[in-house]
């Protein structure tokens, strides 16, 4: 009988010990409860080993003790089955049903996918079962050496496993029924570690250690080599499968694209949107901040170990030998695919970007954590932080030092933020006559290229190696926008009454959509993302409109003064017939004052943006660039720089930006209207424009001086701007409604200004 019990303890049933789930056990089950006494024992589950009901020589107490003992054999068999199936790699490729016999009905017939974490846990369970087998063997030896073998010997030898195998069996059943794997399995083990049984806690900690071995292997592959080793989608770093699918489909549509460009696009996609943190597989004891650091470190290592896209810097270098004028004319052609005047960087090897010594340091830190008997959260977070800092420093070296980040930042400031004022002044003067005509959608961009290139030849020196990266673009412009000087004059009355309905209706004219593009190559594309370039473009379009408005006001003053000098000369020559000329001179004097009022506001606004906003924020950014040696810090500082430019220029406040658009539109309408001020119709339009300008300028001052803006920290130099505007209390007086007509009287305006 004891030998039957020993065999049952190792999972083998027979005539004495039956499997309660087998058909034989069901047939031999007694018809009445009193015939057998094992069914009432709560320790024996519905699926377990039972003694045969026809063993009448056993007392009820003996039957209960033996059945409680042989239930360990059932747990051993199920745990051994799980370990065998999970460790056997052949079933992973099989399409047959490998569901456990006691699995949920919903799991029946399903093909279970492989799991590296489950296989690691199976290895830990196999270790525990080997200890159990050794204990059974020791019990057998004790029974053979004892002249009077008793059941107590068996119970004493296996007593400690009664608190180990049942919880492990429950754990395995939960894993199989819910198909738990990866980080979810680590979470489950971590929760089960918190128990009051030291032996069970040690066993589950050992299982968790085996699971962490897989995680550390994946971390090593990701953070040392930049390779995502995750065959069964169990790691908390995942590929963007949906985006990969989109990229594959788009590659089918553009078969004619070059292989090199596809490789570069893939590299950019891999950096920006190629990987993400999967919250489903992220263990709860690993903070999201730490997971994002792991994500960044792996992506950085991928960039440093695969610098192949840098080979694109070698293209078209022979074109840089062309003459200055012909070179720019060729490379500024819309849609030109030629690479522009790029520095001839030598091929960079991965060893230069990430020395093997540094990679060995990262590997050593992860191995130290891997070989530790317990998972120490603080040590893990400290190691991840060190690795992230190391990767960020090397990425900083690549982007800032090798790729000359500061030079490109200066170029973006020169051209997108109009720091090269002489170039844009020349461009606007050269294109002034062109912009008075409606833009043609088919040739508008090509038409602008001529004044753009002429301005470059006059103002840009050969030493400016960044200008070749700048190109002018004319995206599709709105049909609703006024498209010429004549259109603006015809629609001035109707449009002024409906201003503020939509931003597109407030456009200055059809040339409002002028934009710049900046050619950025690897690795600067990691820093200058499309979103960053779009923010620069948004600020540029605002600044170029402001500068164009200022130029038109200056040109109109010059034109009016030239006419005034001619009229005064005619009046001096013939005083008898010069009454009409004198009358016209008297009528134009109020217009000069209105123009000065407009120019005063535009000049101060331009000075505020260029000096108080752009220059001050640029100095802050330069200080950060000089002090920081971390790539992610630089990205953060640059984002703050752009956000400050947009917020302090009021581009993110709809009410203010709409008023500014209206003011610039009114200024242009005024400039184009005073050229034909002789007829009464134009005088009526000018009066109406003047009245609307006063309303808009007063509204602008009222909003800007509110406590919400002037009293906040979003625009620290706003008070200086308001002080310049209201240095003689004119704006404050008119805003309070002292001038009840709401219309700027020319004489009063001239006296105040």
C-alpha cells in the first residue's frame, strides 16, 4: 500500500489510487455518500487523486490522511505537465490543440502561442519539482530502512510541500486559463510574493527571478545593441504595428522612390513613432517614467549603432562648385530634388558614436542587476537613469557637435524669424509689384523665385552655407481670401462689417500663404521634427506679414510726400491757378496723421516681437545649449523656446491674433486706397478704414492690458510694449471711451502723437 502511495506522489495512479477526473474513477464511485468518506474532505479538490472506494480495510481517518497526502501527486503531475509543455519548443510551432485537460471550455481547441516568460517560469517550477522528487526519494529510503514503516514517516517527509504545491497549482491554472504572459505574468508573480508563508514566498520569488532573467535579456538587447528581441510580443517596448502597416502599404504606392530615401524615412519613423511603451505589458512595479527612459535609451542606441543614413550627406557635392548665382537659381527651383550645399561629412562608424567601452559599461550594469537574487527597484531605476544619461550624452555629441546644431538654430532664426532683415526687406521690395496682382495658383511659387533669388544675390554672402537649405514655398491659398489690391479695395466695405467670422477671411491677400522650407538631414531630423518646423513656419508667416505691412506704410508715406512736393512746386510756380493743388494738399494732411498712427502701432509691435520676444528667448536658448550635454534636455529647451515665441507673440490667443490680422489688413487697405484719394468714393472708404482701425487698435490695447495677460508670466515684456504704445496715455484715453464717436479725429490724433 505504501508503494502505491509513493507512486501516486509522483503522479502515477493505479488500482488503489484513482484520478477523480478519469472515467474509471467515475464508474467506481459509490452510489451513496456513506459508502466512501473522501468526498467530504475540503482539502481535496474536485479534480484530484482519490483512494478507491472499495478499500474497506482503511479507517475513515486513515483514508482522509492518505487522500490529503496523495493530492500532492496530482499537483505534481499538473505542474510537471505545465513545465514540460512550456519548456518543449516543438509544440510552439504545432497547430494542434494543447489545452490542458482541466482548462476552461473557452480555451479548448485554441492554439496557444509561445511565451519566453512562461518558459522561464516553467524552468523555475522544474527546479521546485526536482526538490519534491528528491524528498519523495528520501521518504522511500526511510521506509525501506525502517523495520516498521508507518504512514507518519511519509507525512513528516512531505509536510512542507502541502503549503507549496497547491498555491503553485492555482498559479499555473490561472496562467493557462487566462493565457497570461510577459509583463502580466511578472505582475501576477509580484502580487503572489506578498504572502505570510516564508517557504511559499521564497518559491514565488525564485519564479519571479526566472521571469526577470528574460526581461533583463530583452533589456540588454534593447539598451546595448538597439535590437528589440521580442518574438511573442511580451516586452513592454513595442513596435508601432499599425504604422508599420501603413508604411508598407505606402511603399507599394510609391515604387519609384529611391531605396536610400526609403531607408532614411524608415529611420525617422523608427525614431519618432516606431516604438512605444505598452501599458498592458509594463509591470506595475516599474514606473512609467522609467519605462520611457528605457524607450529613449534603446532608440538612442539604435541611432548610434546604425549611422548609415548619414551617407546621404555625400550626395551632389560636385554641385557646390557652381557659381553663386547659377547655383542658387538651380537649387531654388520648386520641387527640385537635388541636395543643397551640404557639408561633406566623412562616413561615421558606430564605434565612433558609441565606443565599445561605453557599451560594455551598459552591459555590465544590466548583468549585475540580472544576477542579483532579488529585484531591487531603486538599483534598477538608478541603472536605467545612468544608461539613459549615457545614451543622451552620446546623442548630444552626434547632433550638437558633429551636426552643428547651433549653426542650424542660428540659420532658422535668420530666415524663419527674420533676423536677416536686409534680405527680407530687399525681397519684399523686389516682389512689391508682383504682390499687388492676384497670385496664379499654377505659377505663384515660380513667380516669387525671381525676387527671392535677386534678394539673395544682393544680401546673402558666399560664406552663408545655410541659405542653400532654405527654399520658398507657396502652398495652396484660400479662395475666400482677397487676392489683390483691387479686390481689397472693392470688398473693403463689406469685409470690414463681417470681420472676425473666420481666420481665413482675415487674410491680408492671396500672398499670405508664403512659407519657407528648411532642408534638414540626418541626424538633425531627430531634433527638427516636422512639428518643430511647422511652428517655425507659423511664426515666419506672421512676421513676414507684419514686415510687409510696415514696408507698405513706409512706401505709401514716400509716395504721398513725393506727390506733395510736386504739388507744392506747382503751387509756387503758379499761385493763381494752384488753388486745386493747395486744396488737395490740405486734404492729404489728415491722411498722413492716420498713416503715422498705423505705423506707430506696427513699428512698436514689430520691435516688441523681434527684440523683447525673439532676442530674449534666443539668449535663454543659447545659455541652455552651452550648459546642457543631454539631448533630451535640449529638445525640451527648444520646445520651450518655440512655445514662448508663439505665446508671447499672441499667436495662440484667437481673439488677439484675429485683431492683429484685421489691423494688418486695414493698414494695407489704407495704403492702397490713399493712392487714389482724389475721388469721393475713396475718401469714404478711407474714413471707414480709419474708424475700423481705431476700434481694432483700442480693442487690442484693452485686451493686452487686462490682468489676464499683462499680469501673467506668459509675456514678461508685455508691460514694456504697452508702455511704448501708451507713453502719452492716448490709447488708454480712447479705450475708455473719451472719444465717444469711436473714430480717430485726424487733428486729435496728430496732437497726441
